[in-house]
């Protein structure tokens, strides 16, 4: 007789708020997907691939050309070299890569540390592996942490640290010194580090993006996870990938071949065209997102929201505690139903949402929408 093993995870907050946005005809600043598509050249490459009979299973590890291009891009952006044959693997989105990482590297009773608030699939991955997700709450209002915050949570059961930078939902891009603190704890306690870098190209104000694997002694203990979803504005394609040394890649590949086996072949071919875009593409992407960030944040500030300005990603979390006594979940629903602007409550990104909701009042706004949509959202909030 099947049990209700997974029912506690219910419906994802992204699904819930998008459904509420549709129901109430609200501007959807909740779920993080752009309301514009990536470049036509990428779509055309995928269409050509479908029409050119390139539609059967890809190699489980990913089509070779894509892995070669990913290797070249990583070398260009970080100086790190990864072998396409033994160190790079293509997944069905970063979500699958994360899930496979949890299953590959954690066993029953193990602990994995991550900063809270965190992306919603992390607890589910830990649960699937029988592991415990131990949260390190980032300190408000700047979403920082100390080495002690991290080190004090390491136990004999800790196996790994999962680091998401640029960070969803806070928009933090961890500084080199913060990344060094994490690296030091990992080395001191012989921990694996899994880095979720899906917003790697969305770093603003010419800030430096420090990749964990570039720090001394970290490449061999780091699994880098990224995705084409945000970089190429194609969130529905679900093409993600990992970079990791061979001994870690072998484990990941073993799990991946029995979860989905391979990501969609023609979409992998399409993404090859994405990786052939020139530097101009990335510069424009960043410039346009920075413009959207400034537009949204200036508007929210003039309305009275308080926040730490996001350094990266396409999210801003805003403090409304001086405006309303509603919990963040009620406030998000109220904004959706009454103001017709959907947002995401942030307490759901903690291990104990009810407790988090008593301590802070933050909602997340997504600015991966064209300026006209952001303008409509701000006008509605202003009234
Ligand atoms: N990690 C973070 C922090 C994210 O925000 C997302 C966005 N969905 C993902 C992973 C998943 O990426 P993908 O859509 O490629 O599965
Ligand atoms: N990453 C997106 C966000 O944070 C949502 C992804 C999803 O819906 N699974 O809004």
C-alpha cells in the first residue's frame, strides 16, 4: 500500500503563485521566468535539428559538441579547464543536476549545509537521499554570514555544503572573502562543495563573480552546477550541466543515466548555437537586466519598500514589515488579489516556514520581465 511519503512537499510556491496570478489577472512578478524569449538563432538551431532527424537519444553524458563548447566557455569565463570527456555532463536542467548530486553524494543520515533562504528544490533532494538539509540563516538586512555561522553547524555527519551564488532569492553575490570562508570550512572538515551557479551571467555593477572551483584546493572537491535557463532566457528548455573532477563526475553520471538518461537531443543542439554567441550577447544581457533591476528597485523604494539592492540574479527581496502586519504568505496573496501583482513569500525558503514568518517580513519580486510589465506592476502597487 503506497504511503503519503512526499505529500509534505505539497505544491511548489512558484506553481501556487503563478496559478494565483492567472486567477486574479495579476502581473506575475512571482515565478522567475522571463516574459521574453532568448535569441532566434538558438531556436532556429533546435528547429533545424528536429527537421534534420536529430531526434533520437543523445549520449547519456550529453552531445559531444555541447560538452566541448561548455568546456571552452568555462575556460573563457574562469580560466578553469574541464575535460568534455570525463568532467562535463549535460542534465535536464540544473534541477536534475541538483537532484542527482543529492542522490550521488549523500546517504541516509548525512547532513548537508546550505544558506537560507534557499531555492525550493534543495530540501526535496536532501529528503530523497535520506539526508538532512541544515540551514545557515543569512543575516538580515544584508544577507551576510560569518565563518562561525557556518563552522558551528558542522557535525561529524556533515558531508557537503551547497552554495548558491548569485543567490536566489536574495540577489547576493558572495564576495571573495565569503567564498574563502566557505572554502576554508570545506577543507578543514573534508567536505564536498556543490555550487549552484545558474545566475552566473547575471552579476551587476561590474562586481566580481568568484567561482568556488577557482579557489586554492577547491576544484577537486567541487561540483559546479549551472544551466542555460537564465543565461539564454529559455527556462522551459531545461538544459543544465555540471563540471566536476572525474571521480565526482562518474558518480553523477551513474545517477543521471537512471533518472532521465539524457536531456532532449534537439534542444542540446540548439544550445550549441547559444554557446556560439559572441561576448556582446552577455554584455547586453547584463546591461538590460541591470536596467530592469534599477527600474524595479527605484520604484519599490519610492513606494516605501526596504531592501538590500540585489548584486545579481533577477530577484529583489523587499522588507514590508513597516507597512503591514500580515505574514509574508498572506501579504503575497493580498498583493496578488488586491493589487494585482503576484510576488513570492520568502519564509517558505526556510526549514521551518512558520517560524521564519514570525521573524521577518520579506517578499520576492522577479524583474525578468520587460520594462512595460515592471512599470504596470509598480503603478498597481503605488495605488
Ligand atoms: N537553482 C536556482 C537557484 C534556481 O533559481 C533555479 C531556477 N529554476 C534552478 C536551480 C533550476 O534551474 P533549471 O531551470 O535549469 O532546472
Ligand atoms: N527558479 C525560478 C524561481 O525561483 C522558478 C523555477 C520553478 O518554477 N521551478 O522563481
